[in-house]
C-alpha cells in the first residue's frame, strides 16, 4: 500500500533525477523571479513618471484658476 501511495504521490524514482529536476525548477524560478523584478521596476518607474506629470498638471491647473 505504501509503495502505491508513493507512486501516486510522485515519490518513486531515482533520487538523483529528482534532485536534478528540482535544480532545473529552481533555475527556472530564479529566471522568472528576475523577470518579474524587472517588470515591477518598469511599472514602478512608469507610475513615478505619471505621478510627476500629474503634479505638473495640477500646478498648471492651479495657475489657470488663480490667474
């Protein structure tokens, strides 16, 4: 019964292959993490630029309203 459960749970097989698979998965996740960090930084920069533009536009609106 335990052997069948192990097979169903994916715990059977060569431990070396499992370690290699886990190493490959880790490498893939590391690359994905780097890509996500780059995307986050790009979005953050875009948000900061938009916020700066909003401040300029608010200042212009204030100038028009008080002129």
